[in-house]
C-alpha cells in the first residue's frame, strides 16, 4: 500500500498540533542529532511490533529518516497493518536541517568523527552505539610493544579502545622490523613505547596512549594494572608471564595470553581472578616453566614474521569480546596455530584445584623472584623483579 509524503515544514506544523513524529533511523544515526521532539524508534523495531510503540491506529503518525526512503517504506508497512493516518517526511532529516527547522540531541549524542570512524561497528547490532561507547570507555594494558603487542595495539586503537597503556623498556632494533609493525626504520634506537605511541596516535587520535618505558616487575605490576579492564600478554619471557598471571589473579583482571615460536603460536584467556575454580590461570597450564634450553626466544630460534601478526590479532579479538561481553572467550581453551599446515586446533583446559595461585579460597601467596623461579631456583617467599 502506497504511503503519502509531506514536507518537513508541514510535518513540523502538524507536530505542533499533536502529530507523533518518529525518527526511524538507527541509534548511532540519531545520536548525531534529530528533529526536535521526535521519538527515536528504529525502523525494524517499529515494523516488527508497532503496537508496542503506537497503540492508537487512528493517531497521526509522521515518519522521518535521513533522506526519506526508509521512512516511506516504514509508512507503507504501517498503513498495510491498519494505521490510517501515517505519512513520511520527504527529504528526511537532511532536508529538515537544511530548512532550518528545530533539532535536538538524542540520548548519548556523538560527534561526526565518532560516527564516521566507527560506522562499520555501529551497523553491527551486537556492537552498535552502546558497544562502541563501551570500547571508548575501556582501558587495556599491553605488556610488550613488540611482535604480539604491535598487531594487538594496532587493532585495538583502530577499533576505538579509549586508552591503551603500553609497557616496554626496550628500544627499536633493525631486527624487530620483520614482525613488529608498529615501528619504522626511521625510529631505530627510539624507545618502543614512544614509537608505538606515534604510530597509534596517527591512526586514531581519539585513543589515549599511555607510554610506560618500564620493564614489568613485582614493584610496578599493580600500578600498571590499576584501572585497566583487560590485560594483554605480549611479553617474550617466562618471568613476565608468571608475574602477569599472578597479578591478574590477585586483582581479578582477565589476561589475554599469546606466544609464538618459529612457525607455531598459541592464544588463550586466563580469567581465574574473576572465576575461581572455573576458569584456569596460566599456572594451571604451566605449573613450572620449561627449562631455558627447551624454550629459546625468537632471537635464538627465529620466528616467521607474519606469525605474531596472526596471534596478536587473535589477542585483540579476545580483548574486544571481553570488553563488549560478546561471544565465547578462550577461557578454558588453548588455541594452537600451525602456520606451515595452516591449521588451528584446540586444547581444553581445566582449573587446577590445587593451583598455588588461583585455587578457590587460597590466599594470594605473594610475588616471588620470578627470574630465579624460571631459572629453576625460586623461593616462593622471595620477592623480585621479572627480568
């Protein structure tokens, strides 16, 4: 059934005499501004259950969108459902504004940069305006601005995470450039966190970069974790991993784990701090570190340059899911990636009821000398740095 059209000025006049003006655009579109006193009801919601929004089928209903097409379709749909006095505003909100008619702000008003930059997220119902605003309010700690931290930070900044805290005391070396994509040849010799901040700020100036040129230690770990929602492990050494794990359990922070070796990588989420006895921690998987000779680092064993990119992007994906509460995180699952076979496989993980750190009811044992522990000679009572 065809629906009638009226001009914005006619709509404004009828609105003043009691007509109901409904803006059928999506939340993020209305957040840029809308016709004054219009109700915001997305087209799909209005069409699926109009009685929930307008009970009286004889009421005068005026529909408006951005340019007039969607509102005309919605008006025809309502007319077909028995609404007897419905019209679409020709030219939509664009023409309404061009004609100087009054506008107002919707709840959660946003600016045009926000709308344009995150438009593809805003179109996902699972993210939408509320989700994107949650990302902008989130704070993520990345320990390491190298192979894993580079892709993870890139995609988190691009996605609109509001604050990225980067902790790394290293400087850019020419050998890093094969995989550490935050850095450039011109920045060789610069602090990695400074180089990373320059790259990420150029990509998304809305993201605040907190560059901390420090190695993570027992003395600073809680300061680094203060106020963050998610922690990403981009470290390249076992002492830092055990330290991060223990601190995240103590402080109740989800830890997104990643590791690479030659042509293979791993990723998981350790969330034992918030899910004692249900989700495992890193120590449940590796109660003891492997001997140093069986776990050489990238400088010793080499690594395929693209491999950290794959694992780092998986870590960024998990961080975004945790912030938004979407999907099923990797908690309780270890994802293995074999680049040569181009194959993923998964190992189920269980929380260790006797874990020295995350067992239910067990008090935090305190930080230890993690370097000595990973070298095979730690005393649990000794506090020390993660070198």
